[in-house]
C-alpha cells in the first residue's frame, strides 16, 4: 500500500505581492553654487528611511558640495527610522567635511515635533524654509 503526500502532488504556484508604491520622493538640486539640497517629500518610516540615507550618500559622492541642506518641508510623517536616517546623514556629512543643515517647513508639526522631542534640533541647525537655510541666517 503506497501513501502519497497530497501537498507534494499539487502544482507549484508562486505568489508574489507587488512592492508597495514608494511613499517618499527624494530629489537632489543645487539652487546656488556650492549648495546642494536633498529634498524629501512624503511619509518617512521604516521602508522609506533608506531613501534619505541613499540620497545623502549620493549627494556627498557628487563632488562634495560646500554646504548641504536636508529639506524635510514636504514630509507629512517622520517616524523613528526617518529620524535615524537624519542622524546618519548628519554623521556622513560631518565625516565628509560638509556642513549640513535642515529645513522643517513653516509650521510643519510632522517634522518640527519629532526633531525637538528627540533633540535633533541640537544636532543640526534647522530653518523654517529653504530660503532661510540658503541665506544661512540663524533661526
């Protein structure tokens, strides 16, 4: 008498879930000579935090600007992994000898609140908007 395993007799099916659509966009631009901005738009949590880290690595690898600005004014959610990415970006910029500042966006509680609560406002100089950051005037 032979026994068969019904699970082995079934045809193999593969099931794959589509990757979720990215909830963050990262764009690098240079509004002034010597200044490069890494603009982040969207929601930054576990899955999107690498976009900030990878964007900063690319920014620092493109001829090392005199100054770098991390513009989070378009961020609607900044989770703990996003905050860690900001810290790592600051460390990478420091190691490369590039001053890094940040932009929260005027009244953007999604960024301002976690930055203040975690003490990141003592790690980087933050500005309310990109114009202030480009001018370099202390907030």
